[in-house]
């Protein structure tokens, strides 16, 4: 009998909760912070309704305790999820780093919010981007369907025996976290066939391990005794190799992401797969690259130009770590100009792309010339981004093509004419 697809209208946070249900997440770990709270509120509703009988919610005393709890759950073979943002991500930095060092595939959903100060609850991507050097897999989504599809895939990628790395799944706070959109819910049996059970660690019963002896052995350098080099302490003879395997696993995840994406697309028909989503890039002279909620705005505006005979394409960056260097270079290789439109004040995608283009076109001594690259920072602290803003950016790009040069390689778009006195901590119109 054919499976009838279920449709619903969900906020981004509700989509996380439904993804947890479909992925059979056993524990939701919680500490309150907006706009992430709705995730566990929805899970609680589903538990009370009897839809998630095998799921429990643990509320810890702070975010450090939450991630520590996730670490313990992962060692016991239990799949978990934590939803937080901004300072909620900064507080457990040590535990976040510990998780990747221990190769524990835990997951944190990030409905992005601007980091204080100044005090604001509005979104940009700075909290997500600040995690870029933690060694985690990093995905970013544009709407509720993207969130649900990405979380299910991210569990399979993260828990792959050759990867075993934790994962962040980000999306724009309030605008996506609380914005409703239509979504297709995949069949539970099909998700079960796609997503294997959580991998058990070879150490067996985590609670029964003698951690005093384990740590003592590591401190003494394992089984070795008196033959340690002078000054060698705390079992560090394999530290460099362990870090190498962490980095290599993140690099190797690129092919696993594509492989899992193809499998997911074949099984569920979703286009939210792989590291990139491209539109109209095959013959485009100008290509705009962006992430998250800006992607549909950029896509629609670029398509409007194409309908008028101007060759503009768009790329949605779905995966930030591992950064898809070769895939991006392949997409933009025939373009004359690439414009990065991003929502973080670190120029993160812009700098990553320029580095990738240097490696691909210059360091590898290819015959073709790389495209020019222009960076635009928009929407910081929740600043509104309109279709007119994107059109203005495209117009500036067309002007740069005509002139054969870029006047401003990096620019903040939408700044108001104000002054700032750091001694007074004030902005004056």
C-alpha cells in the first residue's frame, strides 16, 4: 500500500521537535533561552500526547551542565538534542570542544540570535559563526522543511563510523524559529530504514568503567613506564595524531554529506541535500552566495533579473563545516563576479571563499582566471533586508562588471548615519 505523505504547517522550532520524533531521539536536554525554548515545549506537548513515549526531557542548571549531560548520554549510546543560541553557546565552550575531542556525535540546534552587547534579541549569524573552529559539523537552514530534512541527515552523517563528530544545525532566530511554513513529514518507517540506531561505543558500559585507572593510565603515558622522553607527561605521545584524525574526519565528512544527501533525496524527494543548493548558475555572469533565511530572498531577486535577460545565479550554502571549497569553486568557475551576501560581522563566508579560490585557481596553477569577489554584510542585529537591498547589490555588481573592477571589496549594507562614543556607550543620530 502506498504511503500517504503527511503535511503540516510548522515553525522552525516545531520542525526541530518533529525531526527529533522521527529520528527517535531519546533525550531532549534543556536550559531556557529564547528563541530556542519552543523546541522542548513542543517536545513536551508531543510526549504528553503520547506521540514520543520513548523520549525524555532533562532540564539542567545551565548550558555547561546540558552539554556535559549530552556527553554522558553519547557515551552510553543515547541520541540527544539541545537547542540554544548566543550566550547559551558561549557558556559551554569547554564542553563543546570536549565533545569533538572525544568523537561524540551529539547535536545542538541553533536558532541564531545576535550576541550582546548591545542588548538585542534579534537575529544574525554571529553565534553560529563563532563555532567555526570548534571542529563540529555545521549546517544552516532556510525554513522548516530544510530544518527537518537536515537534522535527520545530520544524525546519519554525524554518527557515521568513519566520522563520529558532533553537529550544529543553525537557522535564523524568530524569523525562521517562530515563522511558520508548509512542510512534508516523512513516513516514520522510511526514516527508520534510513537512519540506523545510535552507534554503541566499544567501551561498553560507560557507568562501570574505572575512570580513576583510565585517567591514571593516560597520565602515565599508557603502558609505558620509564622510557618516556624527558619532560613528556600526561600521555601526550598520541595527542597530535588524535587531533589529526579529528581534522581528517571533518574533511572526509564532505563526501559522506553528499552520499547521505543522495540517499535522502532518492528516498524522500527532498532538495535540501548536499553542501550547496544552486539556482541558475550554469551560465551566470554574477553569482550570489548566501545562507539561511536570506537564501529565498536572494534566489527570487536573482530569478527576476534572469527573467529580464541578465545572467544572475544564486547559491545557498547549506554546509559551513566542512567548508565545501571544491564544490563552490566548481559552481562559480565560469562566473565573472561572485557576491557573498552574509549575516555575520566576521566576513566568514567571504574570507573562506577567497581562500578556496586562491587554492583552486592560483596555488594549483590552473589556466582559468578566478572570478572577482565582492562581500556584503547585511541584516546584522536583525536589521531588515529588503528585495530592493538585494537588487541594489546586484546593480553594483553589474557596474563592477562594466568597469572591470570592484570599488569596495567588502561593505556593510544598510548602515545608518550615526556616530558612536565608546566612553559613553551610546549611539547618536
